[in-house]
C-alpha cells in the first residue's frame, strides 16, 4: 500500500488527503492549525499538528518512511520552496 504525507491542509491539501484516504491510501496529514488537524482526523490515517518547514519535526514524524510527499502551502511560497530540502 502506498503511503502519502500531505503537508499543509488548506483547501487543496485537505481535499487531496480526503480523496486519497477514501481510495484506500494510507495518508499522514500535517498542518500547524490545530482546528484543521482535528477535522482531518476522520479523513486520514494519522493527523499531526506540526510545522511542515522544520527538518527536525519532519524527521520525527517519519517523513522519510513515506512513499510520496505533497507540499501544499498555497499562501506561503517561501515555505513551499524550502520544505523540499527536508
């Protein structure tokens, strides 16, 4: 089974996470917003409140063990470009 981490749960990230999960894909969802993560808990395998731009945080949640990572920071272009270096 594929494992996907979705970092950033805005409109795109949340809907992607939900659709992947509905199609039987293991999804780890990460966002800084506690309320959004609470909503995501029902639509994914694991939901985590965390800063997706922090290397230490991403390593601690096991990002290197995932098959695919989707970075979905629509409003923070700088974060979108820095996160892939993790």
